[in-house]
């Protein structure tokens, strides 16, 4: 059949891929705190280098994380800051980069972003490898703008600016001579000199505000003695307008604020925003398609390798989704814990250029606690064990990029740490809510509870070990700066002094979590569908509440019930096919378990005096007929030697018999020898007959 004239039918697979692509794009845009309606440049791994490096403009970039509570709170301020600097893009541009995106992690690591939000300043024509300059923390948009101005003035003074920048250096000459320093003389129609106090951010801001108008050149002159004589006792600033003919017009007692000063100048010269050149504020995006993608409303509005079935939830040969328990309203899900650990190790830890010193020790302690006390799936436990072993055997420092490669190399058929699975218990109403912070809190509670349930009765148990590991991770690796700082303050307040027995660690973390819930209630980071409240709520644990107060005893029982290994639901976890182990391995494991049980079997007290045994003499084990291990070993040795001797004697007898039989057979098989014997016998017979005849005669 001919296909001529038939319209080609698009394959269903193509439609599926396109649908997946657009849905993922929507989710990414929804998870971001910024979008293309904001007056700033959205940067990512594909456009950061081409946009920032080598640019004639300076850059001020916020490195943030879409899950970070303080970043969510800070986003409206940064959005307003972008609008505040919108007219300064001829000299400096404002950008954002989401370090929560896996593809952006290498950029954040390269620029040594250790916490969020981090604001970096980049000079003009910056090169790859330049990590930028940290902008000092500011409480207002105006202070942030002043920090940017200080950076620009300093770079321009050191000849590290660009020809496209406005001139921010103080003008030293007479106002009438200002035309001599004007660039692009043909397009400029007016020169404006603002005489103001030294280091006037008001004047610098006005210069940057008007820098986009090609018909105006604005200079800032610090007031001196001659200016004081000329203008008398007027209040500053004084604005001098000079046209091409040299005609001057002096405006004394000019407006005192930046906005009023700018409006006065624009009104006097007949300027309007329509005269500004075409805005390229979104030029940082890769393509038009990628811009359309982001036009969605932004959201900003145990021991290593010792897998013990008594510690883990499953045997190795059971399916990884074998949980069949009945889920409760306050159910804890393993998928949330795995997501948190995956993000913590595969995102926050690898963001370090080099992990060393106290940070490396904290990482080792955190992995140690995960291996010991996290009731993980066997394949996940094995992954964590190998990763922990790597950190112990890799010297005094670990490279972040190398750590990421090791994590990828460890992934295998029976060693898996899923990268990301859909949240269940920590699912928020929007991607920016809950998620990773919720999963991390859940992980911490599971660790403290299972540490007590597993080793709490041991005389060698250290109740502070798990909390110290958690504190070390939060201090060095949790990238929300303010969250980390608050946690450290809580820990320094009473953790070391109040945690003395096993259950104290569980209760301290519970109290700390409730302090955080109380502080964040009503905050911009609160999910309205999951409001912050004291945990556990009355609905989940009525026995925990006594009117307005909580019963510590009931809370402890409740937490041990919901965070214990047998209570965790594995619904939603990625199904991982694990090869079945052979029978020999199973037998070996059962033998090891049996030996382990024998070692821990309690010994009954024995009265040595009744058995006429001295106190320093060791007891002989039962069922050995009075023989010790040496006697038994000697008997076995003698038995072996006797067996060997008997076998040797038997072999010698058999061999001798066979040799005699062989010689006998060989003797009768020789023909020459048989004839001689016959001849000799015949001769003797003849001789005997002759002798007989002689006797008769």
C-alpha cells in the first residue's frame, strides 16, 4: 500500500514526552521563588557563565534555595530591591540563582555558597573562577542599595569598572568645566552637577537613576569651601543645570530625598521613562521558550556494613515495599526520610568545595548515627555504610565534587539511595512549603527514638551522641543560615546540661521542635493547610494533653510509638529489585546469628565451693564430660594420626600381597624355564630306570 498523500501521524510517544516536559517545566516554575514578571534576571547552570562572566555590567546575585524558610521570607524584599535598581542596569544588574536545583549545585559550590540566602557582588568583566564578594547583611532595601554603591565606587576607583558605567567618582573641578569630561558629547544636551555632602548616597543614587537617559550627564561634587562661599547658608543639595551653550541654572534647597530629587530633575528637563532604551532585564534567559516556561505565577508571592535484621525493618530478601501496617492520621513515612537524607548528602554536603576539620568530623558522626540507628531499607543502609566508610578512609579532607562522584559510583543493584521521590507526609500545599525541612525534622526524631529503643538500656549508651551528630550537621551543612543559627542557640542554651539519661535526647528535640513551631506560627513560611502548632496535637494524642499543658510521660510514649522502626510506613518508596542471596549465604547468616545468641546467653551463677573449685580456676563448660577445649583438641589430633597410621599399614599389606601374586604369575608364564624343568625331570626318570636294571642284573 502506498503512503503517498497521507498525513503523517505524530507518534504517541512524542506527545507523552512533550506532556512530561511541559508538566516538569510548570513544576519547576512553581517551585521557584521568582519569575519573569520580576525585575531581575533568573540565572541557572545554562546561562550563568555566559551572562555574568565577561559582562560589562556589575552583578549583584542572590543565591537562594526554594525550600529555605528565610529565603521565602526574604523573596519579597529582594523582588522590591530588583525594582529599586531597575534603572541601574546600565551599570549593575540584579540576578537570582536557585541552589536547590541539582544542576545548579556546581555553580553554588564554585562560589562557596555555604548558606542561604547569600548575596554576591561581581565586578565588570569578571572571570570564571572569581567567587565574588559577599555583600554585607542589611535590614532595608536602601541599605542594600548603599552597599552596591560602595562596591561600584570602589571598583571604579581601582579602574575595575567599565566604559558603560556612569561616572560615580566625585567631580573636582568647577561646574562650568563639567562639559569637558562628558562622554558621547553629540547626544548629551544637559550636564547636571549635584553639590552635596561627602559620601552622599542620595546623589550617587540619582546619578544611577538617570544614567539610562542619553541626553543627560550627571556628576556629583562634594561640597568644599568655595561652594560654601558661593551658595551661602543654603541647605544641600544644590543642583546646577548647564546646557550646551554654557548657560547655568542653580537650584538651591533642592529636594532632600532620592525620589524627589530625581523627579525634580526629570520634570525640569522634560524626561520620561519612555525615553529610556529598550529594557534587556530578561536577557539572562536562554531562549524565548525558556522565558515562556517561567511566565507562571511564582511561588514567591549501627555499624558500617553490619546489616542486622533485628535493627532493620526487613530481611534482605523481602520486597522493599513490604510494609502492610495500617496507616494512621499522623503516620510517619520512610519516603520523607529518604528524600531528606538524599538531599542532605547529595545536595548540601557536596556544595562544599572542601570538607575538612570540624565539618568533616561532623559529617562522619552524622553518617555513623544514620548507619547505627536509622531503620532504613537494606539497600539504603548498605549505601550509607559504604559512604561512611569512605569518609573514614579518605584522609583529613574531602573534595565536594569528588564526594558527589563517590555517591554516584556507590549506587548499584544492592546499594541505592533514591534521588527524589514524591513527598507524602511532608507534602505541602505548594512546592515551597514543608518538603526538605519537614523531612529533616522527621529524620532527627526517628534517629533519637530508635537510638534509645535499640541501645538505651546499654550501660555504655551515650544519650548525647545522637544529638551531637544532629547538631554538627545543622551547624556545618544545613544551608538555611538563620535556621541553623537558631538551632545552635537552642543547643547551646541547655542541650549539654539537660540531656543526661536515654530519654532526655528524645524530649529535648521534641521541646526544640515546638519552640520552632511557636516562633514560626503566622510566618510567611507557614503552610496555611498545615499550620504550625504544638506537637503532638490533641487530635493525635488526647492523652498527651492535660488541659493546656502536656504530659511529658505520655508524649514520650507517643513518640516512641510513631517513630519506632515498626511504625514507619514504606508506602511511596521506590521499588528496588534486590538479587536473592544463595542458600549458602543464608545458612552462613543463620550460623552467625546462632553464634551471636550463644555469646550473649546469660551465665547462671555457680557456687564453686560446693564443687571443690578454687575461685581463680575457670569453670568448665557443660556437656563436655570434664574435658576442656585443649583435651578435646588433643583427642582429635591423636585420632587423626591413628587414622593415618592405620591407612598406611593397610596400604603396605595390600601392596605386598599384590607384589607376591604378580611374581608368582610371572614365573609360570616364562616358556624357556618350563622346558628346562621338563628335560631335567625326564633325564632323572631315565637314570632311575637304568639303575634299577643294573641292580637286577
